[in-house]
């Protein structure tokens, strides 16, 4: 390398150092440590480690409770993805037209506001809206003469309640992304289809959907990865209950690692989730290369 | 910021012929407005419940507008044994330091990736994007382990340090600089400036808008962070608001609903302010990061 090239190399390293230290110390090192912890038994007081091979994996994978929380998490994801992306697409479709700009401003603000306010704050509000005896929702249900619903206490309904709050909280994000995608669909394509005699439904399915497919795929992958980490809402709304009906994998990780003090078992559940996330990201990339464009 | 002088423009557009309400769209407008009101109802209920005398917060029918103004619940929170103001200050401190740190590391790294030639560039950039795939909540076990081993568990630093590695920040800054013309930097180099001078005098002054957007996003994320502080802080004196609220809600026997809602109202107020100030920045960066990420 020439002298000037050396100077540039050294300058680049200097500019990158602060960021690289952070990434290595708080992302890469913990990532490697998670993999190592999976193979160790960790003493909860001295943090001393002994190698135990795959024993931790065997313990976690033979624990029926782990699979129950895994199943719960995927049940949550299935409902939350359909709710968030479906309702987000509907709202984006409704917003994608000539509206008075003051109204558009208000709508964007109202739908996006919950995205910014943490689950850890809004869950308390919803907990009381969902309350059986004194909650606002059951008050109106009783007013209609219907039997009140055990939103957070009924095993079959609690998960749906968590999803309802999740959709309320996140739908604005998906709406914004899908709205931007819809606004990028070339107007001529839709007009051409209209001239050829296609109805609005046909245009939506055959023209609009293929055009926004990359954004849709991103939304589904994003919602799935977010759903894999669901914790805050379940911790505050139901604390996993009733029974284990709303206990997610991350809650399992918490109770093993920080409740029971079995750090290695927590590492195994986190590692399993990281593998699932890697598979989803790889699948998203594969699908978009293979099927889209 | 740009919010204030925009109003006349909206006002004109509202009454201009092309942007006025199309009668065909009226049902859609009504449906969207009704939906937006439903989105805002939980916040309205939160506020009016916080205004109730502490014994009457549960009163039905639920009030979505406060029927009186009373600061009792707020005083109860501030006078409670839980150091609410201390937690508030912790939240502000953690969010402010994290935001400044992320802005610094992202701006320098983004400058290096966009403007300098050096070996290992693509590898290092890929390393900086790992954070998009690895959620911090899944790195809790090693982070807890590492902080416990180095003795900074239960300190402000345990909450700040993991937030400094921002893949979004590095990505945003690089992307922005790649779209800026590089002639100015080249001219400064020819005039004999060194790389630090080029960064400080030429590049950094251009980065205002993306740094503003990144700061808003980082501040909000840090303010909202729940899972990490839940594990990394034990003492009430080092807790931030999301975890503090949980201990406040757990001590519910002494805490009325009105007081809890007053605490939540105070906790979310900075987010409302940030959102009203930075609405345009936030919405633009969400739509862009979504479509390109």
C-alpha cells in the first residue's frame, strides 16, 4: 500500500473504533458467550463453569413446559401477524386516496402514536380495560345485555386479548410501511388494468399485491421476529396465566435463568430462538430472491 | 423545527379545490376517523382516571374525558415510598447518554463506511448489521453474567452500555452519506485537511437531519426499554421508569388505580412531546428504514 492508502486505513480504523468496541463487547461477545454457556453448567453464586456437553439441550428439549411456551409463542405469532399485517394493509388501502391533508395528519398521528409508547406503559391501561368486573370493555358488553368476557382470566381467550393489545400497539407501524409501498405502485398499471375491464378486487389481487410483495414479505418477517421476543405484554397483562396459557419462550428463559438461577438453561432457550430467527431471515432472503423480481 | 410554519400550508390545502373532501370518500373518512378515536381512547381513559380522586377511579361508566381536575393521584405517586422522581431522572439520564453515544458512534462509523477506502470494509460493515438480527433481549444471560462479573450490575452503566451498539444508526448514517455528493470532502483533502478536520468541518455539519431522526428513535427506544433494566437493576435507586412502574403496580395494595394511571401519564408525557416535535422525522425514517431494510 502507498503512504496515502496507509493513512486512510489508519484513519478508518480510528473512526470505526468506538462503534466496533460497542458491537464486539455488547453484541458479538454475548452472542458467542450464549453458544458457550449452552454447553456449560454455571454455578449461580460463583459463576464457575464446568463442561457438560449437550446435557442442557437435553434437559430443555425434554421439558414439556418449554414446548408449551414454544407453541404459545407461535400461536401468538400466527394471530399477531395476521392481525397486524392484515389490518395494517386494510388501513393503508383506505388511506391511499385523496383525503383532506388535515385529516390525513390527524389519522397518521392517531394510528402511529401507540407505536411509540412502550408496551411496559400501555399494558397497565389495557389491564384495566380488560378487567372482568370493573373494566370498560365488559361494562359496554354488559350494557348490550351480553355475558361479560374473562379477557385475562379465561384460558381460551387470554391469548387473544394479548393479541388485541399487540395489534392496537403495532398496527400503525405496518400501516405506514404498507402505505408507502402502495403509494409507489405505478398509477398507469392500475389504470391499464381498469381499461382492460378488471374490477377493483381483481386489480388489487393481480396488480397491487404483486407490486407490494417485497414490503408485505418484510412486514411478515418483521412481525414474526418481533413476536418471537414477546415478553412485556404477557408479563404485565397476565404474568403468563391463567395457568401457562400466555407464557412465551422469553418468559421461560426468564424463569429458568433469573428465577431458578439456571443461567445455562436460559442460554439454551435464547440460543434456540436465535436459530429460529436466523432461519426466518434466511427464508425471507431466499423467497425475495427466488419469487420476487 | 419545521412543525410551526407548516400550519398555513395545511390550512390552504384543506380548503383548496383539489385536496378537498371527495364525497365518494366520505364513508371511508368516517370509518378511519372512528378507528382513530378508538386508537386514542385508552390514552384518554388513562388521563381521566389519573384525574379522579384516588377512591373513585374504578367508577363506571368509564370516563374518557376527565370530569374534574385533581392532582391528588399525582401527589400520591410523588409522596410514595417508591422514589419516582429518582427513577424519572434515571430514565432521562440513561436515554440522554445513550442517545449521545449512539449519535457519536454511528456518525463516525457511517463516515468511515461511506467516505474512506480500507481493507475489511465489507466484513466490518456486515458485523455492524448483526444487530438487526440479534435482539438484545436474547443476549440477557451473557450480559447479566458479564456485568455481574465486572461489578457494574445495578448501576446506570449497565443500562447505557448495551444500548450503544446501534445497527440502525450505522446503517442510517452510511446510507445518508452515500447519497450526499463527495466533492466537498475531496476538495478539503486536496487543500491539505486531515481526515478528522474533514469529518468535523465538512461531513458532520451535513448530518443534522439523520442525526435528529436517529436521536428521536434512540431516545424513545431507551425510554421504553423494559426487559434489560428488569434484569440488570435490582435497587430502586437505579431503576428506570418501566421497571419502577412494575414495582409500583406490584405494591398495588397501597396504590390506587388513579395513582398508577398518574404514574403512567407522567411516564409517557416525554414520549408525547418527542412525538409532537419530531413527527415528520419519525414517520419518514420508519417508512425508509422499512422499505430498505
